[in-house]
C-alpha cells in the first residue's frame, strides 16, 4: 500500500484556564523560541479525543476499546454475560487464567488484599500490573475462549494450541482507538500495536507567563459577627492561542484495522469511518482540567487538513519567533501560518498529490482560506476528508 498521511493543524484560543497540570498544579509550559509557552501534553489531548469518541457517539461502542488494570473483572463480566449460569468467582478464575495465557501478568494488589483481610471480606480480583488496552471484540473472543475451557481451565490452557489462541485473540480485530493510538504491553511485545497517529504537544504561539488566582470561600452559616473566610486558596492559570497538530498515517491505520470490523462492508469503510471520527474528535475535543473552575469551552478558530503522500509536516516553526501583539494574537498567528504553510509546501510538498481543506471562522483567519478548499462545518470537513481517504485507498499501489 502507498504511504498516505493526514496532517491536521488547528489554531485555538483558550481563556484563563488550567487544561493540563504539572506536578505542582500549575499549567504545563515549555520553552520554545527562547520564551516560555503554554503547553498541553499530547497525552492529555489524546485522552480527550478517546473520551470524545464515546461521549459524542462518533463510533459504535463495539469499535472502541478500554484501557484498564481491571481487565480480569472486565473479562469476567463478559463471561457471565455470555453464560449467566457461571458463578462470579468462577468467572474471575476463568478470566484470570485466560488473561495470563495471553501473556499479561496479573496479581492481587497488596493494598486491596490487606484491606479485604482486615475487613474479613472476599478476596479482591487480580489486576494487571499495568494498563492494558483491549478492544470490545478482543474481550468477547477471550470470554468465549475461557468458556470453551470452563470444565478445567488449567488443563485447557496447558495445550500449546489453546494458549497460543489466547494470545492470538488479544491481537486481532483491533478497535479504532487501539489502531489509532497504539498499544504497548511490556511483557508481551508481540501483541504491541504501532500507533497510526502522532499528536504534538499543543503550544502557545506567543510568550505566556502563568498567573495565580487567590480565592476565598465564605461559610453560608456565618453570622454577622463571624467575619473572615471559611477557606482560602490559590489556583494557577494562563490563557493562550494554541497551535495544535497531529499526523495520521492512513496506511498504518488500515494495516492496524486489518480487513475491517464488519464482514458486510468494503475494506476501506472502517478506515474512512475511523478517519472521519478522528478528524471530528481532534477538532472539537478539549482537556477538562479545572473546567468547572474556568469553563474554557472554546472551539478552534481555524483548522487546516492536508492529505499527502510525502512525509508529515508540522507548521510549528511558523511560531518559533513568538507572536507579539498589543491586542489579540489570532490574526497574526493565522497570517503567519498561511505564509509559512505556503512556503514550506513550495519547498518540500507535492502539490499534484496533496489535497487541502480549511475550516475557519471570522475575519482574523481570512488568509488561511488561500491554502485550500473551504468547508462550512466541522461535519462537512470530516466527511470530505473521509471520502478522499477512501478514494486513495481504492487506488492500486
């Protein structure tokens, strides 16, 4: 298959907020171009994207996975769902044995074991030693495999064929989010999945200095004689115009999804569906750190999407020299992005094979309209990109 990449660029302004905290509780920052910038980590935004898939029902739940240490309990739920006659304790035993047969190490957490002993309660379920990312269909397959050997699961999994089957079931029919963001299992490298998406840390296009808000809370039951605050504290925040970027390897996504999630659809359909969902979620997802405090509900002012056969190109260097303005930063950022994108594509791009779409709002982003085909809505953008991806995949390599 030919290499096909999707570059997604966005300019998004956020008001006073603390989207992504460091270990001190302050907004994350980075030095770029010799000045401090606001930063939102790639992990924070990838988590927001995966959550957005579910919250906005962009994909069928069967096309999504779950990342958890409680894989034994989750699998036990699937086992009893398939066969309600299986007792809960038996289901947990079956699940634990099959999970271990797949190569995933489990143990009962010491803290939970000690608490159960103290309370004279039932033994807690084993957990994996690390977060495990499994698709809904992988869990269903492992549950059915466990039920096949329910009569004597230990003897069943002593068979090399049955043990190998457990590992195979954990490494087939990947969910869309696993195909996009990959999976690493330290103890079982052969079931790792290379991520199809690379998400950059979002950076402010200008210098940012964190600020601190001193706040107080008053006791509602205080009398007039009782003065002073019931609680005082501080919260750090900043505000910024962010440059956001992600690169999606469509060919890697297609390889990760394999022949598709449903047998009744063309090979390109699950890829198209995944691409549309990703574009939609990348654009509109938002990390929720301190959101009740700041209510930072904004959408990007501009989005540029490029489908290319040359390697991905980030436009972050447009802001290596930080934007300086006595007013807002958006207009200057959009102008710089438009100029830099045109120049770097002239030098390194391939206009004959590259398609570009632009979604923007307001006069400040007008220059970006020169980069490609304008779309009126987010849904139109995602649909146009999805159709183009499917067409490219249908062409012979």
